[in-house]
C-alpha cells in the first residue's frame, strides 16, 4: 500500500460511474438466469445476492490498497472453503433430524448468519426458535392482534432477536439489528419489531420466502403480473361458462329450444322487445342478479355495439361465449358425457339387454331409439342413441345397433337379450332383428314385449263383437264432436262442474290406456258410477240439439249420440269392459315400470288370467252393475228441470222370426227368446272368452322361459328347502351364464341356490323397508300442462318413486346379496343368475317413453334441428339424473379443448 499512488480525481470519477452502472445492473434480471432451466427460484435469488455482495466488495477493493486486495482474495478463498465444508456437513445430516431441534452451536453451520443457497432448506427447518420460558419473550412472538410472528426467532447464545427471512434474503449491506448481530436492546422492543415488520427490506424478503415456498419458476418471475392477470381473466371466463352450462342443462332437462329469432347478436340484447331465444333470455335475466355475469354481458354488449357501428361484418375478435356455436359445443359435450357415463356403467355391470323400436318424427324421418338395460346397485334403462333409420330390415337394424355400441366401446357379445314388438322385421325366424342379433351373441334371449302383447289382446277383445266396437266408436266420436268446436266446448264446460274432467279422452290405437280412460271418464268404475260424466255428457248433447243457432247436421249428430248413449245395450257392454279393465289396467301399469322382471310379470299375467276366468260366465254381476248405473243416471236426470231424458232400463224385446219348416223336417231350432239371455250368449260370453283365451294364447310363448326362472323366486324357497331342486332346473340359465363365468355350472347353481334358500329367512330381516325405482307415468288426455296448453294425447315420462320392499321378489334377493357383499364370494354364481334375471328386458316401454319425448324435442317449430343436436337434447331430456350430476368444470375443460382460442381463454 505504501508503494502505490493514491487515486486521482479522474480515476475516482471513473470508479463512481462504474459503481453506479453495476448497481443498476444488479437490479435487473441476469441473462444467465433465463437459460438456467434446472435451477430453482431460490438458487437464482441467492445468486443475485452473492453477485451483489461481490460487487460491493470490488468497489471497496479498488478504493483501497493492493494489500487490501490481496487480503480480500484470501478471504474469498476462505469463504469458498467454508462453503464447501458447510455443504458437506449438510449432506451428512439425516432428513429426519433436519428440524428445529438442530443445535445452534453446530461447528458446521451458523443458523444466525446469512445462509448459502444450498443451506436454505436446513436453515428454515431450524427456524423459528421461539422459547416461551420468559414472559417477555412469549409476548414479542405475537402481534397485538394475536397472530404469531413466524419470522421472528431467538438466539439463546447471544440472547437477541433475529428476522429469519431477512437473514436468508436481505442484502448483506443492511444495517438492521434484526439481521446483523441481533436485536439486543429490549427497551421499546415491540415498537422496534413493528418498524422492522413494516420496512421495505422485510417485505421484499417475505416475498422472496413465499416464492421459495411455492417453488416459483423463471416464467412466473419474468411475467408474474402478466400471469396473474391472465389467471384472473381465465377465472372470470370460467365463472361465466359455469352459468352458461347450468342454463343449458335446465333448457335440455325441460326439452326447450335454445334459439329464438334472428336477433342473437350481442348488441341487440338490450332491446327487451325482441325474442332472443330461451338461452339468451335466461342469461339476460340472470345477469340482473349476478354481478360476474352482469359485467361480462355489459362488456360484450358495448364491444359488439362499437364493432357494429364500424359497419364491419362478423364478430371480429370478440368472444362473447354466448353465441350459438359455443352453445352447440356445450350441448355436444353434455351428450358425450352422458353417453360416456352410461357406457362406463354398462361395462361395469358386465351384461346388458337391449330394447329397440322405430317411429316417424315430424319431418317423416324414421327415428330408431336404442335403450340398454343393466343392473348395478339398481335396475337402469337408459337411452343411448337416437339414429336416423334409412331401412327397416332386420339386418340393417342389427348393423345399426352394432355400430352404436362400438362407438360407446360396449361389447355386443355381452348382450343377454332383446325386447321388441311383434313386427316381422323384428322377430322373424330367419331375417328378423333377433335372428341376426343371435349371430353376434348366440345365447341372447328374445322376448316379445309383454305390454304390446297385452295391448293386442285388448284390441282383439274390443273388436270381437259389433256391440263392443260400437261402444268405443261412440265414445271416440262424442269426444271428437265436442272438441272440434269451441261453442260445444263452452257448453261442455258450463255443464261439467268438475274442472278435472273438462277434456274427454279420444281413443288412439297406439295408446294402451286410452280405451280404459275414455270408458272410465264417462261410465265411472265398475259398480260405482259416482264419478261418471255420463249425465253431464247427455245434458251437453241435449243442449246442443236444442240450440237453433247451430247447423242442422250438428244437431242431428247430437241427437244420434243421445239415442245411442241411452241404450241399455251400451251400458251393459260398458260394464263388461269396466270389469275387464279392472284387472288388466294394473297389469298394464306394472308392465311399464322399470324394475320389473320376467318372473313377477309372468305371475301377474297368470293371476290376471285366473281372475278373468272366474268372471267368464258371471253375467248376473254385470247386469247388476248396469242396473245400478241406470238407476243412478235416471235419478240424476230427474233432478234437472225441464229435462225429458231417460235411460233404458232393459233390453228391448225383439220379435223372433219363425223359420219355415221344410217338408220332412221334424226338429225345431232352439231360439233364445229372452233378450238378456241372447246378450249373455252372443256378447258377454264372447268378450270374456276372447280376453281370457287371448292372454293364455299370446303369453304362452314366454311361459316356458319364465318357468326356468321360477326357481329363483323367493316364494318357492320353502319348497326348495323341503324337496330340493329338480334335476332339470336352471339348465337353460347355466347355458347363458357360462360365457360370463366358467363356474356357472348346473351343479354350482343348485348348490348356491339351496344354501341361499336355507339362509333366506335370516338374511331378509335386515333388508331396507323401501327402495327407489324409476317408473313410467302418463298424463291424462286433455290434461293442461303448466303453460296452459291442452294435450291432445297422453304423454309418458319417467319419475322416481319409493316402493315398499316386499322381501319376497328377485329384486329384494339381489339387494340382500349386494348389501352383505355376497355377490363376490359366497353366492357369486347365483348372484350372477339374479343379475341375468333382472337384466333381461321383457318390454320395450322405454322406447315408447322416448318417442313421447321426441314429440316435444323435435316439433313443427324445430323441424330443422340436426340429428346430432336432436339426439343430444333427447339424452338431456330423458336422462335428467345423469345430466344434473355432471361436473361443470369437466364440461368447460372439454369445451376448451375444441379450439386453440377457447383453450387460451378457459385454460390456465
């Protein structure tokens, strides 16, 4: 130092300029940090501090002597040696002991000095040290609000306070006592702590600590604010999309249209006089009460108006998320998710049966509905596809089903059965749908829909004699006669005081309950006419007949209807059919439930047949009910003023034509002289014989199939316990189950079923008293919906109902085995047999329900709907439970994946 000349003024100026440049450079991001992909944020921050410290040391060393420079070099060498020794010591410390119990007197690491980058993890595992043995110490570690100061730590050796985050991240040149030497002045210690807590050095160090805790990368450091802004924008967009998805779910669940007139541009949304469609109107309504949606829509309207005022066409770069394209994407995603969930459940179930049927929509396209039935914890019948059917052959329908299942990744080989109507293209022996399906799944079982069979029996019965055909033709004509004129309907509404019966039911051939409803409304129940509208109908027709302002043809028709309704023959025929419907209607309603099985259905069919056979020759019961009805009707008519109407009390006597006896003829033909006896023989007996014989004949094809499943009926368990199983039992079921499990042999089925029958009385005691099933309900003809519209025909839909547990059916057995987890171990094979029984479809009523939904979804106002959108809205309207359980975030993520623009707007 003595041999070196002191620096002059110019050299000092250069040193000051250099120092200023280096201080500015120290505040900027280092180029080396940008390319360090493997370096974590804490290493980069520590490197900046080391470079800053080295820069300050170089400033001092150039202002000092050469001897100071030599000493400084020696100190840096020592520092590197100490750093290497510290790193080696750190590697030797086990991870399980790297906590606050580390000794601060360690020879290798000073926990109250600035740590090296590689020592940060051990450093913060040691801090904070907050002993509470002294009352004053216990107070300083907590703020006046009661929160703990995790950054404040205490050194037992120096008896001073330190700031752990500032020790790690603050510059070395800082002169705060909480960093250098520790805070030893205990006077006004709380004030000193608050001052340090509010200082810029402490805030910056705290930010650096949080970045370290979050393992922030280089990208977040370079564009932290930009990324935060993008995250906030994405969050708001996703909040808007959540509302959009919820609105589309509601529209789809209700089967409504989502588009309106042509006014769908964002700048038109402020015009409340324009119909923007259900979707935009609901969004506008919600925006009045939702701040997030209100801000989004206001911004979209303003930007759209500015773009429109420029005269440019299209939307430009504006993305409102309210366009028909976005709605279409959401609808498609919802359809895919519903199908995917159903497909997952079918694959989990392991077997399924199929129901298939076709109908024409409003545009005369033949739509084919595909329903799958499967069993998980309950019985499900789900709509999976509605396909535009180009042909109606059995081979084409089989290929259509195969293609539909392949898209859902469902193996057609696991199909155990199908249920269709009786058309030749469905159940033809050689070229029917069932025959071609057997080639894909050889052991599948075809079942002729029980509900269709029952409807055919009733159709044959109502046309068996001219008297029955005349009855239902009269009821249909009277209903149509009143409904085709508003003046006649006004007369009917004025006469009928009960608002529930303002609409008479026309009879449709495809409506299974139509004849029962039409007959019951007019004539009441069998033997109980109190709720009948017969008298009201006669008075209305009489009022029309006596109104001179109406056309003569109308008055003549009304007179003819009155004369026919007054006939005793009509009343007798009506009472005969009321007795028949008293037994067949409950069976028809059960056959339209979702949880039915072939064993219970066959029992009900046989029970209905037995009940009808009991009444085959009971004409006196029908005549007694008719006489009671006539007495009630005449009493009601006599109570009316100026009413000359009266109902016949007996069948009219007919003159018996005497045949001329031919020469040589000795015997006389026996003629029935009594009109009652003639009606009994020629009408009553024919009607009852037709319905009883028709049930026996048409259901006989399924009786053999049901007999093999009869062993699984819990009602037969006492007999199994007493006499065992026949050798021929369960053979057909075993053939069907062997492809699902090699253990499903006849002997194994016999063993497990015998064991289950012996344990059944104990097992069924813990079964739940009720369970939920989905069943079909049908709106009455002429019933007004919530919108005040009158339906011309009844519509069917599914609803969930709670059913009592009988503990004596196949469903209860399956629930017992599932409840006790016996399906996988003790009764695996027989449990598989019960699943097979419940999976087998015996009706295709679910297809008919979907067709009722189709009339609402694709009507004359929405006839241009594409096939994909029509199918999507059919799925949403039919499978409401699945629709409302879909996670909105999952839908938004799938919508975002459809384009790069949406991915940037909706994905982080």
